[in-house]
């Protein structure tokens, strides 16, 4: 009898683990409140953002999670239950989750593995199982779990604890590990979370480093160069959320940002005000060809193939024997290229002369691999190419 019960439990845990594993076969896509709104959030804004995601074509393009970052929580009640700020979220989180679900979207929330969140709201330390049950009851589908005020806690143990709490609560919830790459989560997080931040926070800037550690777009790309092999279906390197549409990056810089996040198979989590976007911002965020590079089923993160001064060429193998190349001009002056793309990379990828070369920003075929690619790339811009095999 006991054997039977134990095998049932094993099967149950196995199917549950499988359910969790299947949550992020491709990098998660969605929106998060932090980059634009910081703590200035409320249920009205979140509902309007969900409405906008449906209306502006983002949902159709694949975005699905609406994630409420720090500052939604205010306290715990006498039984230890986490409480949402009643002034900002008067209808409560369950009702907000229902609203998001009615739009056909998914509901994300934020907490912290330490005693407090980064904005000094209650963290989940000591309340992991209780919080996971609460999230499951609210219909949460995604948890971003931060690393402030962790004291002497061990990162792997702390994130494993929350993973186990989520398993126990029984609702499949994506676990987004946010420990900023400090203890190299790409080495240990694959069976714990679905994505893990690899760097400090992104700042809204193309090429800069902040004194407290925030990184610009180029600096994050540089930090991503050596760890691509650790990312793949089910568990993704997360170079942080997008700053597209937040009014600082130029359109060409936004193209570099979006192209490279796609090349890196990064989660695509928009961080702007979706209710108020220019046509150009919408076009960038919903560029299907670029999103397809990000969401390619192989899930291989790009390799930095060449670097000559301010010019870099990144390369990403895709399904159907296709490839993507992203040529970045890091300088603010135009650079002309005359590049042969026929090559052999890492002894396993062979590019012969049988490919059509397509520009994923102009949506035009610009040649084949029989001849060199000749182009001028404006300052702070990219040429994002897909090489489509003609040998199917
Ligand atoms: C940390 C995270 C950010 C954001 C803030 C909220 O800095 O890395 O992404 O969640 O906390 O306080």
C-alpha cells in the first residue's frame, strides 16, 4: 500500500515538475512596470496597460505576461498573509489577475528572497510557502523574485526554497530569478527557475555605466558574450528588461537593443508605457521577424563571431538550417562593410553559398551568400540579417 502511495507521489511530483519545465520553452515575453513607473503604480495603470497590449498588436506578436514589479505590497496581516496596498490596488490582486486573464494575458507579480524588497516592502523570507499559496490563489502565472536584503542567505538555497514552495502550491508559475548575476546563476539555476538575471539593472542609456552599478545597453551586451551556452529552452539568461520607448534611446539604438536581445534569446519584457507609444516604438516592439529570431525553437544564444574596432558581428544558429547575423556599429559614425558570410563557425556551423540574405529591419532580401554583403551601417545602428537556406 505504502509503495503504491509513494509511487503515486513520485508520479505526481514528476508531472508537476514537467508542467513547470514546459512553461518557458522559448524566452518569456511580456511587460513589467519597473522601468517606466517605479513605485508609482496602481490597478488602473495596470489594467490600461493590459488593454493597450491587446489593442496595439503586442499580444498578437507574442507578448503575454503583465508583471507588477516592486511596491504593490504594503504589509502582512496578523496571520502573516501578504497585503497589497489598498489605496493603489483597492480591488485586490485576485480581481486584477482576473482582469488580466480575461484579456487572454497572464499575470505576474514581484517579491524578494530576503527580508525586504529593494524598495523596503515585505520580502518573502520565512513566508515562502505561505506567499506561494497566496499567489496561486490569486491566479499568478509569473513571479519575479529579487535579491535585496538577503543578509547571509545562500542564493541557490533561497531560490530553490521558493521553487519548492511554488511546486507545493500547485499552480504552474514561471520563476524569474533576479539576483543580478552576482553568484553566477547560469551555473546553478537551470533546474530552479525559468530565467535568471545575468547583470545589474539596465539603465536607460546606450553606452554608459552608473556609479551604483547600472549598465547601458552596450555594457549588458558585452557582459552577455561569454555565457550564451548556459541559456536554452526551459532556462534563459535574462539581460534585464527593455528600455525601448522610454524616451532616451534613439530609434537606431532601440534597434540595436531589440536586435541583440533577440540574438541573445533574451526574455522580451517591455518596460515602457504601452498606453502612449509612437508608431516607431510599436513597430520595433512588434517586428515579427526579429521576434522570430528571439523565439526560435533551438534557443541557441548568439556567439560574438568577430570584433573589429567598433564593429561587431554576432551569429545565431536557427531552426531549418538558417542563421541570423547581427552586425553592430558601436561608434557614432557610419561604418562601411564588405563582408563574406560564407564561413565555418565552432566546427559545426557551415555557411555555404546557397543562402538568401534578408534584412530584418527593412524586410527585404538584399542578396545571397554567393557575394559579399556590402552596406553602410549608421552610427549606433545594426544590420540584422537572416540567412535563409535554399536547400530544404
Ligand atoms: C531591483 C531589480 C529591478 C527592480 C527593482 C525594484 O533593482 O533588479 O529590476 O525589480 O529592484 O525595486
